[in-house]
């Protein structure tokens, strides 16, 4: 037993719900037979040998056949060292990811075709390569350079990060599902798996309390449930000593409790939709594991869960577009495990979330993810969804729910739709918040606007990660700067970094009044007495008048200092084709990948109030270009000289009646 131990917060939702069930003696008892229960659970879902329930896409089968017998992806020192030399992360992480994805494909073929030993051999080779890999940690997370000045991993001091967690969980599921066959074909490999897991995961997890992702300093983010869920998988499936398995599990429960305790009651995730999957989603997977492993003694029936499950569909703009804040792309990846949301939506009886998830699940399963998520995808069956309680017909609907109104007070996010249940019309999003959020961008007070589900006033989102992304020069990256978000710039100032640089919502929106008003002076560190108020609202159509979105900025600034003698600016970031004339602009959905045609956004303003300027941002980052195409455009309004101290500026946005 480890001497160092940290108690869970007494008000944590897990400890409050489970009480003595989460104690070491109870866990030791409740986890007796955990592996057998998990094995039975998966045997029922996968039904080995029955190719019906195990749905493998043709493309996956063909790729597995094509790569079998070829050299495996081989990460080298030169790839690992690139992060420390020039900041490149993708060179190493890309090879590691492809190695693990190839192994996942081999596992699925071995399960689908249990009589074909060539797939088992492919699994054995891939598994052994992971055991031989010097480090399971991604180079960008390794502290070896800061400790020793080295650019090669240090096997004697393994770093337990996201990458290490993904490997250990993948090995654990392989051991559970194919262990008996591996013992026959490659005796000794399962012992090697356990040895490496102990050295690289269990020992660091139990003996070090300085991992930032534990959240012991109160800063809890998505690493916490991501790593804890993977360590839990390994503990339940690879740790054979009952006392140590219980200790590992208790430590995981305490970590998850810190994460769940940090979440607001409205289920909002400040890291946004894109990070929900590897934050809240990982916590939900851990709760599933614990429930099955303990035969229901530790279940996930927590009040917060319903709100967490609703978050993804509440952020839906239309099609593949979702509201993106922080380091999130504007378009959802086509590899997201929507089966996870579907399972929990049915469990909490949320019809909107169930409907949305079912719409997003494609005709073929996605296996380009973790092995656990791939297994759920290929075995997906509405009738056997985990914890299914919904009695609602679950036939594939024509469209997702597209709820008309969402306001999440904890993060000050508004999503308002002209027509609930339809992508047609205008969608307004507005964000307050502060500039110390996780994966933060300087975006306090920002707005986006979509027409018929296609964002045209946009947030650029996440560029490709490099060493700069999470270093001291983060905010020199254009996509992170307030100057390239749809926010004002009093005296030309950008927003400050830190929690104190924040918005104050003075008029929260309601379903009856879709207007959100914020005071933004704190976001810029303006002097005492300065005021900047932004009100963003959607007025639905009435009679012959169409719907209109209005963004109105009003300010009262003291005399500028010598350092702040610039004018007053209001900026908007646009996607598509932009045409600007006096007092008006047209933003057409041209050049946005996947958008063939659609209505334009019509922008109008008082030309006497401000002079409009246009700047183009040619996108050479592949992640940004994949979402928005080759260019974004910044529309900058410089207000009239007479409004330098006090004034207002209003932008109106309507949808063109004519499709382009």
C-alpha cells in the first residue's frame, strides 16, 4: 500500500453517491470478479464469430489486408526530438497514432475471424512493438528535456500522460479479448504486458502526486478523466492482486471526483464541444466501466450526467458545424464516437440527445479512435445500448433536434436559433467568460452567425498544435488573439490574459428575449470609469419582416493616455466570399469545404459611424483550411473620430432570400 494518499473532496458527487461503496474494503470486495464481468459484457456485445453484430467497414478490412505483412510505422529519435528542436508535434505523434490504429484494425479482424491466425499474429506483433517502444508518452508532454536537457525519452523515469494512458488501455482490452489465444500463440507476451504496465503506469500513478492532471491544485481539465479512465481500464484488467487493484481504483475514483466536482451544474465545458469527447466523455466511459465491474454497486446515476450528455447537441449549429470555443475546430470530426452519447442519452432518458446522437452515427462504424470506442462502434445496436431506459422509438430521424435556445450561465454562452428544429434561418452564438479558461483563446464577448447552418461570421478555431501552442508565446498565434475574433478593440487594444480579463453579463438571454448584454471593459484592462457594453440579439421574423441579428456596442471611455491614443475599432471575422460596399457587405458561403451552395449573410451598418476595412488571412494551416477553405476575412470598423471617447456602433445581419 502506498503511504502517500489524497482523500477525495467530501462533497464530490461520486463519494456523495457511493459513500462507503468507494472505500478500500468495499472496493476490494466489489471488484472481486470484475474481469470476468467485463469479459461477459463484451462477449455479449461482440459475439465472436458472428459477423452480423461485429460490423467492420469494407474500407477497414481492405486497409488491414493491404498493410498486413508490411513494416509497421516506426517512430525514431529524429521524430521524437523534433518537438524539442523545432516545435513539431505531428511528426512523432502521427507515427504513434498510426501504429496504434493499425493494431486496432488487427484486433477487430482477429475478433471477427477467430479461425484465422494471421490476424492474431498481426496483433501479437503490434502488441510487442508497443511493449518495446521506449516511451508511451508523447514527446510534447515529456519532461525529459527540462529535467536533463535530453531529446530522447528516459525509460527509467516514465511520464504518465495522455499517450501513455492510451497505450495501456489498448493493451488491457487486447489482453481481455484475446488473452487466451495470445497465451497459446505467444506464451509470455501477456506477462510482458503486465510488467510494462506496472512500470509505466501503475508505479508512476501511485507514487507521484505532482502530476498536474490530478487536479490537486484545483485546476482540473480534460487530462484528468482521460488518463484516469485509461488507468482504470488497466487496473481492472491487468492488476491481479486484489488489494492493489482496489487501491488503484480508489485513486481513480478520487481523481474523477475532482473532475466532476469542478463541473458546473449546467453541464458546460469551458474547453468546448471538441474537448467534451476527451473530457466529460472519458469520465462517462469510466463510470460505465465501474458499473459493469462492480455489478452495479457503483453506478453512474448522478444528477450532473443528464446535463453533461446534453452539452453536445446544445452546441450544434447545423450539419457538421458546432459552436467552437477555445481550441476547438468549427466543424466536428467525422471520427467522433457518437455511440457514447447515444448510450448515455438513452440511459438518462433524454430524447433530444438520443435523437441527435442517432442522427450523427454514420451508416458505417468509425474505428479511427481508441480501441474501446472502436469496439463500441462495431458492436453498436440500439437495443443493447448500455443502461438503455428510453422507451422512445429510436428510428433514425430525418434531422437532429436543433434546439431553439441554450444559455449556459456558468460559461456565459448563448446559442439562439431562428427556427427551432430546423437548420433554416439564422443562428446567433455569443460568449462572455474570461481569459483563463482551459485551452483559452482571447475571445471574451465574441459572436458568430450562421445562415442555414453554415457559419459565416466565425471563430477560426484550432490551428495545428506545435510547441508554441502551450508555451509562453501562445498568444502570438493569430487564431488565439482577440484581434482575430469578432470583438471590439477600444483604442486598438487586444484583450488581456488571465481570469480578471472577463465579461460581466448584465442582461442574460431568455427564450422569450434572445438578447445577451455584456460589460467588456474588464477584458481589456481599461481604467476605472471606462465602460464597454455589447448586446447581441436575435429578433425572429414577424409578419413581412425577416429575422435579424443585431450586435450593438456602446462605450464611454476616459481620455486616452499617451500609450492608448489609437481610435475605437470593432472587428468581425468572416468565412466565404466577402463583398463590401458603403454601409453593407455580403458574405456568401463560397469556398467553404463541403458547402456547395446556400444563402448569404447580409451585413449593414451606418456608414457615417465607421469606416470599413478588409484584410484577408490566407490559411496555410491544414486544420484551419480543412474547415474554412483557403481564406478568412477580417472586417474592421474604425469609428468616426468624434466617437473616440463616447459612442456606439451597430451591425445588423440578415439572411439573403436568394440561394447562391
